[in-house]
C-alpha cells in the first residue's frame, strides 16, 4: 500500500486566493515495482456550505 510522507496534512487558504493557486502538496510512495508502484491522488468528495468540495479545490492526480 502507498505510504504518505506525513501522517497528516493541513493547510490554511487565504481568503480570495487566486484560482489555480497552490494550496498544499502531498507525497506518497509505494514499494512495488513498475506500474504497481505508481501513485495517483484524488480528493474524497465532501461538502462546503452546501457545495461540493471539488467546486473549491482540485488535485493533480499524478503529482499530488
């Protein structure tokens, strides 16, 4: 299974942050070989003030 560099990640987002601004970078590694060692990232969907989390932030699947 992938192992994250940190046990827990936390970030604060400035009000009126520009669209596309970097908020946080996460990192995980997998001890497998080749394609099995590939790690892809995604957000677990949640809600913020009645709107889906994905309408506020996104994740670059390849880089975290």
